[in-house]
């Protein structure tokens, strides 16, 4: 991208959108310092199941690094605790408390609707739980996505999410990718394991 900045005029570039995974704070810094300082950098989040976005960019409010700017129109999105209470400034389950027009009505081959209810309404009866953790900033109203809630590991009774593993792994400059799983074959207690993919040939820092 830095090459494009040097060889092309970005005068008409007004918006850059990001999706697929949470946009980290350092990516905001890179865009505004190295690409264009006046662009609207918008991170969005939704799902293929709703064919839409729960939250996204808004040109009428400020951009804060690491945060999705606002909840979209018609989306009654909140972060809920395990007890089903709205929380602010801390991790919670992403829920949508009211019906939305793009919400699927049923699954194929699910005549009594049991699979549909189990997928979205089993955690909080009558309330859509999307399977993500998020945090709502009480001052800005922005949302930070924290990872999948259905990817939570619980080895030996210690709960942690996949995002905690990825955040540690991505701090390694020589690493290209990472993953995690629990080995449930060891005394049936669950031992978490990690996988690292080197970016290229050569020694890994700290190893000979």
C-alpha cells in the first residue's frame, strides 16, 4: 500500500472498509499515518446467517482505533453477561435483543425448529446470541470485537477464549499464523496446545 501512496493519487479515496476479523489498533495507526489521514476507516461485523451487519462505519461520528464506530440502524445490539444483563466496558456476549428484518426464520429440514432455536436462542431464551464476544465502550459507544464465544476452551476448569491465544501469538514478528486446540486424550482433562506457522525460512527468534 505504501507503494500505491507514492505512485497514485488518493485524492478521491474517502472510505476504507475492513471485515473478516477484528481490525487491530495498530492497523488504524498504519492507515492514518501511512495511507491517508482524512479517510474514513470503517470496520464492520455481522454474519452470513443474517446477510447483514450488526455494526459498522458511520461518517457522522469520530473514529477510535480498535473500535467499530456504531451499531447499525435497526440493530438492538448489546453485550450481555452470563446472567443475561447488559454490560458496558467489559467483555460480554454479543446479542440482538429485538427481531430484525434479515433474521433467518428457520432451517431447512428442521420441521419443529429445534435446531434453529438451539443455534441462536438457547443461551438467552427469546434473544439472539450471535456467538461472539464484544465490548461496548460506555464513552464512545464503539464496539470492540473479542473473538468467538463458542470457541471458548475450558481445560481443568480454566476458561479462556481463542482471541487470547491469537493476541499473544500475533505479537511474534516472525510468525505467519497461529491456532489452538485442546488435547482431550490426556486423562480426559483437556490440555491446550498451540500451533505457529513461520513467515519464511530462517531461524525463529529465541531458538537455534
